[in-house]
C-alpha cells in the first residue's frame, strides 16, 4: 500500500503461467485464480472511473472528479459522490475591455455549482501566454477577470489584449 494519498493500484500482478496451462478448471486453485482476476479487474475499473480525465471537449463531459454528496439530496447513496462535469469554451480573441459569449450550459436547478473556472490565452505572434484569470503583481490595469453567469462567460481586461487571439476557457461544475 502506498503512503501517498490518492487512488493507486498495483501495476504488476505475477501469475505463474506454467501452472496455468496445466490447471484443472474444476479445481479450487482455478476458482481462486478467477476470483483474483475478477478482483484485479474490479480494482482497475474503480481506479479508472475515479481518475480525473484529461479530455477537454466543447461538449459536456463527466471528468472523473467526485465531490461529496449533499446531505439534503434524497435517494442519494452515501458512498456515491457527485460527478463533476467539464466543458471547454473556445472564446476567440481577448477583448479591449469586456467580452461575453454564451457558454451553452443548462443551469438546471439551485444545486448547480461551479467547482473551477479557468483558462489561458495565447498571442501566437509574440509567443506570449496568459492564464485566466490573470493578476499583475505590479500594475492593476493589466489584470484580467473571468466570470460566468447563467448564460455567458465574460472576460474583462484592464488594457488592450486583442493580440491574444486564441483563448480557451474551462468550466467544471456540479449539476446536483
């Protein structure tokens, strides 16, 4: 067992192949083998389902993150958490001021919660890149804010940033 917190499974399972080719399929040893195979496969499936996926799509996608369940949600299993959804938004160029575009996410109910809202912008000519939001350590007018409401994502710049023509915004959220 690893001392590092997280979801880890063994990477190597040793099976004696010589014993397997001569094993009697009705023997207790074969039944034990099947049980161990099923257990190992189950561990892999659990780990796969609970890992954060590195897939970013412009369609809603369950990303593998799990948040604790809400106590007030009826009929929710105590062992099941709430799945996090991810959506990638192609924002285009940063503005000189403020710009909003529709995110296309249906906010279904009052339990809808944003877990992360972030992005990055690229000026491919100058080979310059900015995280979103951006906070300048020296000049407040260089800050870039990122926000979201029920309809739009909005980026507001303190100075002209239109040379940053390739901007991606990632929204991660809970629906329940």
